[in-house]
C-alpha cells in the first residue's frame, strides 16, 4: 500500500461519493489531480488552505487507484499527480482539516 493525499472541499468529496469517483473541476483544467505525500500534506494545508474551514484530506491508496500516478520533482520533494479520476474505493481515510481549538489559522 502506498498512500498519497489530496486536499479538497467537503462538498466536492460528498458529490464524489454519490457519483462513485472523484474528479474536481480544477483537475479538468490541470489535466489531473495534484496531490501531496503524507509527510508534506500538513505543510501544504498550512500554506494554501489556512483560511479555509471547509476542507478534507483524502488518503488515497495508489495500489487500489484505477488511474495512473506521475511524480514531479526530485524524490524528496516529489509531488504526486493523478492522471485521471479517483475511484472511491481507493480512498482509505478522510480527515477534516480543522484548526486546533484556540489556535491561529493553519495550526492543525
């Protein structure tokens, strides 16, 4: 099992569950889904989503994924990029991205 992560809006995830696959509008424009590795996803969340309260982190098992994954960048800083939709059964966990109580925005 190899896990990669994607941060999305809660309503995008809810719609995906009904549809049976996840492929957000931004993926159509970007021709794929930008992801993070588990050890970098919180840094990405702090940098890009610290002012948002409506986000979840999808934990995606690449072994179960029906779409191909490409990696951009050097191995240490590589960014996974899913080349198509995410089948729902490849999502192993979903975590709400909620700031810690009484903390500054972006403190998860």
